[in-house]
């Protein structure tokens, strides 16, 4: 995964004393880890949404009474924070 969190800019532009500080280095590492986890979570959400869309379209073909389920799925997908 690429470093998209911008932490490399912080490290490159920080004062020399901050680069030596172990707490700063731990914070930078944590930011990188959280950034990578966020990317992975967003990719998983996208895959789950695609699978849910496929299931809803298949369900529509077999069960015309499934409109309530499709409406719930649509509302759940739109309820992003």
C-alpha cells in the first residue's frame, strides 16, 4: 500500500528534534497504519456493496415481494457517515 496519509510530509518538514523523538516516530507509524487500515476497510465496503447490489438484482428476478428488502438495502447503503 502506498503512504497516502501525508505523514511523509510531516516527517520531511518537521524540525530535527522531532525526528529523534520516539513518541513522534510512534505517532507517525500509527498514522500510517491507520491510513492503510482505512483504505482496506473502504475497499472491503465497496466489495460488500457490489455483492449486495448483485443479490438484490437476483432477488428481484425471483421474488417480486422483495421490494421491502431492496428498500432496506438501498437505505443502508445511503447511510454513510
